[in-house]
C-alpha cells in the first residue's frame, strides 16, 4: 500500500489529506463508519475523509487468455507397422 491508502474489509480507500501531512504507511489509524457520513479515518487527533480507491491495472498484465491448441500426436497402429 502507498502512503495515504488503506484496506478495510477487502476494499481499498484513499485518505483525503486536505493540506494536512500525509499519513505514512504502516501507521495505526482508527476507521470511523457512519451510515450518514460514510467511512472516515482518525489519526493524530484529526479526522480525514476517504474515497474508494481502485488499484490501477498492471501495464504488463495480459488481459487476453490465449486459447489452448490441441495437437494430435498419436500415431496410428498401421502407420507404425509400416516403418
């Protein structure tokens, strides 16, 4: 995870710092959940808003799955006996 990002219940969120210092990675934060206000983070006496963060796809990731080709390498008994 990058600084300013965290994972909660298998979802990634980005912390909106709004001019405050960025929260470094591996810091202990308190996640605040409210049905009216959504998910917020408390750290160092300040409360930060968050947004849902979608990880960018790897540029080298191959999204197409190559189709497997089936090769028939069996020899027929008549062809093997002729040799």
